[in-house]
């Protein structure tokens, strides 16, 4: 899916193991956090993969990383259930 923000366009690739719903949610996570201006696109794609790993795959990360992703997911309109 190609996403446009202002004058920038970028592609968010769907993972082979990712359902379409999870892919849309991860893309939504990226778009809404991009609007804050705090992160560049490469960093947001990396953080979206961590979000996916926590939410869908049930992976654990250090507390600071999980708290950061949890805060970003609240802003993005998607939530971690932990």
C-alpha cells in the first residue's frame, strides 16, 4: 500500500504472515504517528513491526520499549491489550 503524507509518499509492505486486518492496523499506526512529527518514516516502520510482534505474536520486549509502543498505539487509535 502506498501512503502519502504531505508531499511525501512511501510504501508499507505487508508481511507474508500478516492478515489484511493486521496490515491495515499497522499502517494506521504508522500514519497517525507520522502526523506527530516526532518520528521519521523508517523509525515508524520499525516501531510498527514491534507493535505487530507484541499485539499479534505475543512477543515481549523490555519495559521501556513496550511502554513506548503502548503510548504510540493509544495516540494512533489502536490499542495493545496487555
